[in-house]
C-alpha cells in the first residue's frame, strides 16, 4: 500500500472532489439515495399486491400453493449466504486483501447464478402448468389467481433483472479487484456494489413470504 | 480580447472546442446547455400541437381535425410538454448550471451520471417521437387503464416506454442534486446560508426520487399488460382500473410540484435581487419548499373525487389539498414583503416575476375551487381544470423558467440581451397567456368539457378569444428565441455581476471557467446580504 502525503492527489480522486473521504461519502450517499428510488419502484408493485390480496384472499392462498416453497426457501438461503460473501468482499477490500476479494466476489457471483438457475426451472414449471397469464392461462382457476401470477412474474422478473445487473456489476468489480485496484484508501466501488447486492437480497426476503408462504401456517 | 485571454483562463464555452467535446462533456454547465437546447426543441414541438388544438377550437364544428386525430394531438401536447419540457425545464437547465456554483464546488457529485441523464432523456424523447410517427397515441397524457392497456390500438406501448425511460433522467438529476447539496458545499456554506434556489432544488429532487419510480413501475405495468398479457388492471380478470389512477396520481400530482417548486426558487432569488433586499423570512421560505414537497405526496386523491373513491377518503384528500395552499401562500406573502420598501428596479427579470406572481396567484386560488370536493364534481373534466393547471404550470412554471433564464443569461452566455425586447416579450406572454386561459375558466364553469374537438356554438366567443391569446403567446415565445439567440451573436459582453446581485455565481467571471472557481471559495456571509452587495454594472470595464 502506498503512503498518502498531504500534497499528492490520489490517482483515483476525481477532479471535482477535494478529498478521498468526500468522494467515498458522496458515493455511498449516492447509492443510498438510489436505493430509496428502488424502494419506491418496487413499492408500486407491493401496493398492487396489497390491494389485490385484500380483494381476493382465498384465490391468493390457492395461487400461492401452486408455488414450490422448497425451491423458494432454497433460493432465500442462497441469497442470504451470498450477502455474507459480499460483506466479506467489502471487508477484504478495506484491508486490501486481493486474494480474498477475488474469492468472495466469485462466490457471490456463483450463488447469484444458482439463484437464477433455480428461478429458471420454477418459471419453466409455470409454463408447463398453464399458470402463465395470458391466453394460455388455465381458465378453470378461481377469479384473482391470474392477477396473482401477473404480479408474481412482474415482481420476481424485475427482481431477477436486478440480479442480472448485479452480476454485471460484480464482473466489473472482480476484474478490478484482481488487478489490485481496491485498498484501504479506495474501496468505494466495492462498498457501493455491496449495498446494491444487499438491497436486491432484501427485496427477495420480502417477496418469498408474500408469494410462497400464504396460508401455510400451522393448521391451514 | 487577446489581452484578456492572456490573463484569463478560457471560459467553459471556449475550451475545448468541437462537437465531440460537447457531446462527451462532463461539465455541468455544458450539460445544462445541452438540456436547454433539447427542452427548447420539445417546447416548440409541444407548442405546435397546442397551436393545432387552438386552431381546431376556433369553430364549434369538429372540422379541421377528426375526433381521432384530435385525441392524438392533445395527448401528444400533454405528454411532450409535461415529460419532455416542464419536468426537466428548470432543474436540468438552470439547476444543472447553478447548483454546483451556488454552493461553491466544481461540479455535481456524479458528472458522468449527469451526462448519462441527458442521453437517457434523448433516448426517451426519441422513442416517444417514434410513437408520434407510428400512429400517435390517443389515451390522454394520463394513460388511464383499461383503455390504455386493453382497448387503444395506437402506439401506447412505445409512448409509455419513452416516458418510462425519460423518468430515469429525472431520477438521476434529483439524485445528483441531493448528494451534491449534502456532500459538496464549500466551507462556511451552511444549510441556512444556502440560496433559496438550492432549497427549492433540494425539495424538487426529493419529489423526483420518491415519485418518479412509482410512475415508472406503473407505466411498466401498462406496457406488460399490453405486450405480455399480464392481467393487472383488467376488469375481466378481476383487476381494478382505479388502482392505476391511484398509482399514476401518486406521482403525477407531486410532479406538478417538480414543475412549480424550482420556479418558486427562481422567484425567491429574483425578488431579492430586483428589490435589493434581504429576503423576508428566509427560513419560512426554505421550509415551505420542503412542506410543499411532503404535503404534495398526500393529496393525489383529489384527482379521484368522481372515480368511485369513498367519500371519506375524498374528504381527507380535500382537507389535505387545502393544507398545501398554506406553504404556497407563505411564499407569496414573503415575496411581497421582501419587495415592500425595497429598491425595485424595472429590469426584464422583474417583469417575469411580477407575471409569475399574478398568474400563480390565480392558478393557486382556483386550485382551492377544485380541491373543494362538492364544487369539483361540477368542474371535473371541464375547461376550468384546463385553465387552472395551465395557470400553474405555464403561468408559474414557464414564467419562472423564463425569468430565471433572463436573470442568469449573462452568466450562462457572457452576453447581454436587449432589455427592451425582454420587457416587451414578458408583457406579450403575460397578456397573451391571460387572454388564452382566462376565458377557459368561464367556459369551463359554464360546462364545456375538455378533450372534445366540437362544442356548442354558445361557447365560440370564448374559444376565439382563447385562440387569439394563444397566437399572442406564441409570438411572445418566438420573440424570446430570436433576441436571446441574437444576443449570443451580437449582444454586448456581460460583466461578472450585471444586476449587482449576491451569491457565489455573481462573484466569478461571466461565463465561468470550467472548474467554476480559481480556488475553493470560503463563505463568510449570510445569503442575500444586499446591504453590502455591489451596485449593478452593465458594461465590461
């Protein structure tokens, strides 16, 4: 690691910032503000979810039973572990440990990929069972179930799109981590990517019970 | 010139040269110029549609445009004016230019994202224009389901996609301002020393980041319903079209504050500068911006008084709507109190702010009529509503934008425009605007519904007045383009501080250097310290 002097500007310090601290603070605040917009973005879908679940309580339990809670649960576990490896990656960047950064980032990406593969097989099963909204939807099902599946595909689809974008960001970060870009003075990109990844995980933590676990409490 | 250039660093306009240096710029001032050019183009496009509407309405018969074409024309007028002109108008041009300078820093926190926001705007605008040429769109700018999602066979998906994409440019602008205002202020620039324009931009940014994502997901749901046959608002599947209206207005009512709050910020600056007085009640004006932003999120239900919303919900929304008038009135009173016993100078920016206050007052007070639930049942979907929101969005938003443009034009371009032309244009716009829209209050109250290309003959007198006023308004706007462009070519050079105004932007050269300041400014004074401000000086020494 290089030793900072008061006069020399860090090569990663952009021209319009005065100090590395200011740059880091701006980046992290920026990501938090962005995540607020994401909360509002998903918020619209959650609002629709609340309204329709209130309108069709029984149909939603029926529809929820068509989802495989084991696969959903597996994916929840996968994402929680990936959040752990991501947190470790940020820690590794802060102490400038290159090998550990690359390892934990690759693990995070692998877990993210596992999630998407499981999701792919779940979607595939929905096509086979005529549960995809549209002209092929099983018309014998109760009123309201099609709206459930519309929201299911919209919510999990947009979530999956966020995962794919996340994997793209991780690819960029892991390449730079392998070059040894990040250290105690400059780790803002890893930190910010981590915030994004945790957010995408948290969205899933809400989606899983709301979509998979309706009416599954004891005695139901 | 050569002598000056030797001692001065070249301005942001001069260095470096070439088209690529503009299209790839990360300088907030150049991005502001890019935005200024694009929003002006879209104002002209939206204005053309308005001209078509006013020409059709000259006669009671629907003789010029068929009803289908008329539907498309007013839809495109609304979509383009709101999403591609009014929302970016002040934040992305004056805001982009002034926010970093006013708080004493070199650029916004994320210059590349700032440039990206302009490209996203251009992409969204291009897609929307593609919808115009691909059969247009006829849902009204509100895209109400289920007509938009199931019935309309026009290019709704394309237009919705354009609006969706452009929304992100607005989100990125707001996001950039919030981080910049929090993290980049110069030493000594405390929150309560910030110019009120910054407070207004901050409040606007809050609305942008909290509201825009909701309309983004809403139009995405419409697009998904049309293309992927997902059933979300479809009544056949048990869906609820009113849910669309709730989600849409949750953004689109606060969006009105995206248009008016920055204009209020401009007026706060101009009132102080043009009456050479400390602003009256600084903290009240500052907090009223935040109050408008917050309360503005709780009033959307007043768009649904007749859409099967429960009467109790309507009652609550009606009361909160009255409440939002309070901070607006606080501002208006404080501006008036600032001018009281001030040394008011009759420059062209003064004309614009007087115009703003007159029109905003009428627009705001007629808003109370519409917020009153009982009266609104009578006035819903009449020209009264059309007149009301034009008074706010054009009378307030556009007058504020033009006032700000005239005030900061010498700083942005380094040139002075013709003062007399500026005053004449302000008068033309003010009187043309009133002639256009005041008659609409009357025909609206008499019961003329909006969005029809034909109307009963007894309304013709008012409609002719309206169309004549629109012509005057159009001439006023064209005149501004002419003399402002002329000033760039032939106008006299502007000094650093032509109005004798306070604020960091007037302490640096006109036009500024790329990094704004030669060295980091240190702020020791309160805002609007007009007791110690320099006197106006119009010529370069």
